[in-house]
């Protein structure tokens, strides 16, 4: 987890005003989030059904090390390509192409045993050479993968025989199996992976019509359990309303995310549709520039956090959906603790803290607000809440591009609003050069040493402590955790509902007539 | 005729000059658009080269013109796709939207306009012209929202927005998706069109030739149809050009209301993302189409009205 | 924004004469209501416009006449403030458009043949574009959207129409014998403008300004709707409508009420313009 120097665009979902194409961002820092499958499986289903999936994230190309965007993970992870490991619905890292692995006592050598009799879509058998090639592809100089830095501790990969892979590390890396869930195992003889594929997954690529659809057909030579459908077609849309309409009019069977509770109204009380709420990792936050006055002062940050009624805000934006977490860590990260009690809503205490900090008469600051939903409405809420404790907020509406230039790159801001989508992304608080400029040596050390921890318990303990410290410091104001809502036609079931927007396992989807 | 063509070409030249100057006013280096997605210095230099912002202004303009002559509109900063191809794909939404709306507006406005003038003294004539007063005071996007409320939410007859991902390969779906947007533009357009038809008809009704024709024994209907419509059409046609053009450009707003992947949403997106080549390309193609429509309206007018034809011959 | 840029034709005086005063009266009442509301909001509104006075998307009730928005703010209060913003935008844009347009129009009318032709051709092309589109470009070229950038953009965009009208009217006046006489007798051209041209063209221009006012209000609402206008928390009607469109399934009233306010204001100024035109020249028939 040394991904603190991730490239721009890897941590926020630029979902957009309607009609704005969401930039697909390369998904980074995935998590062991659970994928609970929709509960009621159809009793009888069509084993050769075609499943139409609606999505906002069309990949730029078909290779996840070539900056293809999160859409390729959605379409290909565990559908077309498999890894040595995969993240499962139980929230665990599960072995897929590795049947077993051993770690040396010093934690620096991992020995993986491969599953026998696995075939690529091209018919070639899976060998240790393919695995070596696949990992080196991600760590190599041409790789644009955001996982690259996480795999940096790997110093050598050996393939002593066809079914054994040895990975040597320069330093301990407790998250190695987790990080390997993002390494696709590809055939080392494959050509042109940006427009084609050669994986081991239950589906093979049928065709890709740019700007429109990507279809996957069941692979009959698959080593594992046969998918419960015959074909999966991802239909790509550029805006949420069009996506909703496609489901309403029956053009797609399931959509992978909904943008507002009001759009839900058309599906909710309609027996033709199933609405499922999963677990999300997307956080809305008010990020201070912790480098500049007066936000260098912890009391000011805490005062602002206490002055905002986050429960009311969440209700305004999401109605009955969503959760408050009081920190940056969602319940699906192993180092989650409920920290809502650290800075509860309390305007009186906020005024007292401001007075202690020397701002009894308040002050004013500029809040740079991205111009797409929900930020402008969140900004107005914050303005009105802070006015009650004497702080004047000037809302400055900016475009997504301006946000990257002015805030992410130039750090030229006082405070801003942004949504962060990634899992296990508390590591950003361990990077003092990150846009919000939070610089606490203790947190930096905890986050750094958590990766070289000997046991998972130690890693979790360190990151939990870091989590508590950033909450105590009110490093930012964590407003709320988005809900993750998946909607399908009532005759479709078995799809993942959790907020891993980078993965959408299709092999369990069932469709009845 | 030749003179008219020369004016067309000259207008296009002036328009591209105006466009060029306006777009150079956009703040910052156009290469900034790339900076935002984490570009390295070489990429920025490449972007500068692509836009040519490292060259003197006069040379930039000549290059811009030269590229236009070769129908090369450059490539988008954001998606990297050729602008020309993107525009062509989006015209497949915007052109049908515009022409269907225009046709519907004509079907509504011409008969109603004539009726409201001929029967100006009846209650329904007055009603039509009063309603058209409202029509010109309503923002087109609000008409769209109201139609969504009625037809998409209350009676669920049409989708509230979007366009099928298979486009015109799914013709019925595509037509259904365009139904409300077309109606939206047509309602607003027919209101102002109706007023022109009405004014023009009133002119004809008060004209000497109609009175003469009736004095010579022709019935009102006969006189009106034989002489009135042809004469009354001339000023209306000159308006039609402007109407069609503004319907086309008005699609910017309507496409937003109904989230249609047309030229308007491309322009809006381009402005928001500062995607300079896209904005430039859309505006140039729009200008071209607007001027062509004006040209066509002019020609039609000449064909219908012999007086103008003669004048043109004398002039050229 | 189809065809909002042209001066709408007016029915012949014969059919209109009997009710011109009614038109003017209704126009005055509608505009008067909006002016009164706008002035009132300077001192008093039913609720604090930024206060979250109610629950999320409450339906209309006695305490909230048109319900509340997502943040629980009183929608009626926001719409009242919208009147003020609309009037400021209309007046501001017309003032800027008039200042630039009349100046260019007069210069063109007095300029040499070549310059006049060039200006006229350029204006013709600019007029071919809807005000809204030009305003979008101006906003894009300015750094960040604000109420003032929207007003400026609309003013600049409208100035072409004003300039063309001024030029035509001024040229017509300049052809009069008495002006030619006055000029040959040595009156300077600024003198001619002040003494003869402006007084003659002013009534027609005023009517046009009223129509431009309506266009500006609609265009500003459209800019705001597109996210290029006054940023929040300015309660522009266009932005209120844009925010309400997202919640149209659950709270349709929010997508209706601001539109009604807007339409009453625009119809009001249009009727005012018609009425003024009839007063200015009761026998005139405009067929454009």
C-alpha cells in the first residue's frame, strides 16, 4: 500500500452533470469488499439467456495496464480474465488460479502453486511462465497501471516448473495477495491486448462496438463452474438519465449504479424491478487545505465539522439512503471504526472552539465547488450551516478540469468538495504532498509501517490507529458515505450489488422468462 | 446568383475569423486541457503543437483555415477522437431532431396562423393569437420539463430522456426518444412562426391585388389560394431560414433537457471541459449549416417571387 | 430559443386599437408585481432564503406555499428572490446592449460607405446566431461563471441586434431633407445626433429594449439552466428549474412554479412593449 503517489484521476469519481461523459478513472486501491449476491435466486432460469448490463463507464481500450479506465475492470475482472486471487463477496481475498501459496518466515518469498488443467480462450494451457509474464507486464516500464507502485516491493519472479511461481520481495508486503487480485493472468503469447483478449475466465470477448456495446460469450472450455447465462452485453451510456431510461424501457436488464434517490422513485414501488442496496466506498468530503490559515488550526477544523448537521445533509441529498461514518474509512475496510462521536453536530461547541481559536467573530473562506451534482447543493448547505456559527462561505463553482489544475495540482485553494471512490484509501492521509496537505508524522509512520507488518492483525491495528488520529485531528470533514444501489428487472437475479465499481461479476446472473 | 454565392463564401470566411478570435479569448493555454488529466511536459508540448499555440497568430489562422479546407477539424483533447467523426455521429441525432421539429412547427403554425388572421374577429382567431403570445414568452427548456412531467412521468408514454445506445439501428426506440424533444422545439418555434404567418396573411388580406381579384368576381377562397398564399409566403420563407437555423442551434438546450447525445451537448461539454477543438469544430459546422440554410431560403424566395428574380438578374 | 431574436410582428392597428390600453394595463400590472416583489425582497422575505426551514421536498402547504427544495429551503422565498435577479439581469443586459449597440449603430450610420458595409455584414452574421449561443461563448471566454459575467455576456450578445436597428433607423432619419440642410449649414455630427437623430429613433428603440429585456430574462434562465449562469446560492429561476428537474418525480411543483414566475414577467414586458408601440404610433403597422 505505497500508492500514495498515484497519478491524478485515480481517486475521485468524476461523475458528471447529466450529459457529461464520466471520465473513466483507473481504479486503484481496491478492497476486500464483500460481494453479496442478490438474495432471491430465480428458481428456474434460462441457462442460455443474454444479460444486458447498463453502465456509464465504457473502457478506453481493453487492457488494464494501458489506462483503459475503471470500465475495463467492470467488464473483464473475473469475467474474461482471472487473477491468482480475487476479492469475494465474503470480503476476503480468495484463491482462484493459485491453489495454494506459502510465505517464507522472513515474509520475503511467496511460493504459489497453480491450478492444473486451466486453458486460455485461445486453447493454450496456463503455465507458470504466463503468470511471471503477467505480473511483469504490470510492474514493467510500459505499464500505466495504478497498481504498479503497490507491487514495487517485488524484486524477482521465478518459474521453477510449469505449476510453481516464486515471487521474491525486497521488503515485507502484507497486502501482496490483495494487490495480486488486480493482476490479470494473460497468455504470454497474446498479441494486441488493447483491442483483444486471451484470458482464462468464464467468458470470452465476442465483440466491442466502440461507443455502444461490449459483448461477452460463455467460454465452453472454462475450468470452473459454468456460468448461469449464455452471454453478457455491456451497454454504455454517457449519462445517468439515459441509463435509467434504458432500464425503464427494457433495453437493459440491470444497471450498475443510481445517481439520486429521486431517480429511484420510478423503480421503487414498481413490481417490475428489484432495487438492492449494497455496500459503498464512495465518500463525500469537505477537504480543507490543511497547509493554509486558518485550517492549520485543529480547533477551527473541528469547529467546522461540529457546525455541520451531517445527518440532515445526508437526508437532503439521499433521502433515506446512505450512511454516516465520521471518518474516511468505510465499514468495508478492515480498519473501520465508527467515529461519528468524535465531532458530533453541536453548534454551541463549534462556537466555543472558534472562540478558543481566536475566531469568536468568525471568518470567511472560499469553497471551490465542482459544478456537478451533488457538490453545488452540498456547498449551499454548508454555507447556511456555517453562517450560523459566524463563518462566511463564498461558493466558487469550478469545472472538473479546473479542479485538477487548481486544487489537485497547484494546491491553490482554501477548501473544496470532492467525492473519493476508492477502497483502502486512508493511505492518502499518509502523503503530506497530497492535495489536502495533511501532515502528521505519526500518521505517516503508521501508514508506512502497516505495509511491512508481519501479521494482518498488526496491519489492521496500525491503520485503525491512523484512522482514529485523522478523525481526532478533523483532517477533513467527512460528510457522508454514498449508498450503492443496483436496480434490475424483477426476473433477473444473482448479480453483485456492492460498491466495487470496478468489478461486476456476471457469471452468477440468472434470468427467468 | 453568383453574387449570392460569393456572399456565402465571404460570410463563411468572416464567421471563421470571428470564431477564431473568440476562441483565442478562452483563458489560458489550450494545452491546459491536457494538463488536467495528468499530462507530462512532452504531451503538453505535443498539445501545443497540435493546436499550434506556439505559432504567431496570423500563421495560426492560416493553418486553421487550411485545415478547414481539408475538412480536418482536429482531435478532441479529452477523448482523443477525431472531431469531424464525432460531429458526424452527433449530427445523426441533431439533424433529425431539427428537421422533424421544423416540419411539425410548420404543420402547426401555417394553418393556425392563416385561420387566426382570416378569422381575427372570431373568438378562436383571437384565442390562437393570444396563446401564441405565451409561446414566445416561454423558455424552451421549461416546455421540455413540462412535457416530461406530463408525457414521461404522469402517463409514461415516452421516455424522459436519453437515446438508444444502438442509435438508429433501433429506429422505433430512436423515434420514441426524439418524440418529446421534437414536440418541445416545435411548440416554441410554432408560436413565433404563427405570428409571422398571421402578420403576412393580414398583409395579403389588405392588399390591392386581392381586392382586385375579388372585384373581378373571384370568390374569397379562390382569390386567396390563387394569389394570396403565393404572395404571403415570400416574407414567411425569409423567416423560415432563420427559424430553421435557430431550431438547430436551440437544440443545445433541448438536448440538455432530454440528455440527447447530439451536437448541442457536445458543445456544452466542450465548453465545460475547455475541450477547445470540439468547441471550435461544433461552432464551425453550425455556422456552415446556418449560412447554408440562409442561402437555401434565399434561393427558394427567388424561385417563388418573380420580382426578386428579376432584381437579381439586373444586379448580377 | 427559436426565433426569439426577432422583433415579433404586431397585428394591424385596426384590430388592436380597441384593446391597446388593455394590453398596456396587463403588461404594467405584471411587470409592476415583479418590481414590487423584487423591491420587497430587499427588506423582507417569508423565510431566510438560506435557512433550511422545512423538511426535504415538502409538498405545498400553508407554511410553504410551493413547498421546499432538497435542502428544506422555502421555495416561494427563492422564487421571490428570483424576481430580483431577473430584473437585475434584464436591466443590466439591456443597458449594456444599448450602450454598445447604439454607439456602434450610430458610428456605422455616419461612417464611410466601406466601413458601414463591413459593419453591416458582420452584424448580419452575428444576428444569425441566437443571443443564447453568443452568450454561452462569452461566458466560456470569461473566467468562471457569475451573475455579472452572465449579464455582460447577454449585453454583448444583444448589442448586435440593437446596433443593426439603430443603424437602420438613424440612416432613415439622416435621409431627411432638413437634416441634410442642417449638416450642410455646419452642424457637427455629434450635434446632429443629439438634436435630431436620437430624439427621432428613441421611441422605437425603447420598444425594442423592452423586447430585448424579455429575451435577456429567458436567455439568463437558459444559461443558468445549463450551469453557465449565476452560481449558487443565487436563486436564478433557471437554476431553480435545473435543480428541480432532478427531483421532478418526487416533487413536480418545483419544476413548475419558477417557470410560471418567469413567463409572467416576460409576457408582462412583451405586452408593455406592444402597448408602448401603439401609444408611440397608433396607426403604424409593423410588418418588419
